[in-house]
C-alpha cells in the first residue's frame, strides 16, 4: 500500500496505529496527522518524524485515507465541519470512534462515501489488540485491504458482514480486557487471603494469565481441550472448576456480555440521534 493516510485526532489510538505502520516499514512521508493541540502535534512529529497540523483541512486535502480518531461525542460536529472538503476529495473513511454507526458517519459527511468502522480494544495501544471491522457497500476491494493493513498495525483484525455484529465484538473483545483485569484482581486478592504476599500474588497472577493466553494462541487445541489437559480427575484444579460451575460462572459471563452488547446498541442509538 502506498496511499497517503491522514489521522484526525492524535491521541493514543492514532499514535499506536502510526507507530505500528512505521514499524512495519510504511513510508513516513505518506502519514499525516491533525490535532488542535500544538503540544500533541509537536510530540507526534518529534516521536515519529511525520507532519502534524492543527488545521484538519490541511490534511484532508492531501489524504486518500482518512482515519477519524476522536471521541464519539465529538464526531458529528467534526464531520459537519469537514463535509465540504471530504465530498470534494472522497477519501476512504475509517472510524475508530466507539459506538457510532457507519450510516450516521456517512450521513454527517454528506453521503455516498466509502466508510469502514473499526472496533479496536485497549491492547491495540501496545500492538496486541483485537479489532473488529465492518465496511459499507461503497468500500472497494482495494480500500478493504487498505483498512485491514492500517488496523493490523495494532494487532489482530477480523471482519464482520453485518454491522450489528460489532456490538457483539464490543461485548467480547472491546470490553473484554476489563473482564480479565477483574478476574486477575480477584485472583490476586484470593492469593493474598491464602497467605501469599501482595507482590508474589501479583506476579504469579500476571504470568499465569500471560502463559495461559500464549498456550491458547499457539496450541491447535481449543480452550475446552486445554482446560481438560490441566484438570486431573479429583485433583486441585477440578475442585476449583467445580466450584466455579456451581456458582454458574458461564452464565455470569454470558449475562455480563449481553448487558455490554445491549449498552453498545443503546449508545449507538443515542449518538446517532445526536
């Protein structure tokens, strides 16, 4: 890919994507950014040796791909400000604003645009993210590949064919890191109650979580098979698993994710109405 990419908003997600693209060998001269903060722009330019402007219009005129990386509540006003320039240029639009549907973005920008909506998660900030992607019917095969290359700079990318499935992606991988952090918090606290000091409980929890995830990623077995392999009959692990299941852990997780999905749908409705 050799397209000129412009990032509107130079926060953490933009920094992660820019850093990932440059690390993968993308031409720095093909990457632009815009942010209203002079300090943010200066820091971005110094860290990555790219051009950063305080005026959004300066980057739109040069860009073939426009990444919208602002807060969801700011997106409608931003789109309305950029409408004229974007309709003249008609770049590929990639939005990483959580919860804002592609049809609303397209409408706010005047319509008839190629829009890709991305749902990344926070590990994308260290290039280990998981991002769900949806493309509207104006996105060409080339643009589809371009969007995937950009988001892949922050980790794993997966496409969904129906946009409403991004709400399930939000409930699973978007919010998912917090679920694991909560589980890890509980393991640390329980370890301390069992007699371990805080540092030991913390380090054992982190390494266990890392090791389990690495095993799952590198193994040809699914998670159920891996669990069975470490669960000896009538052993310590089996007793813990039986306790989890008696307390309906699976149902607790399902209810939590249903609640997250419902909230994602509600937020999309609210932001669209705005």
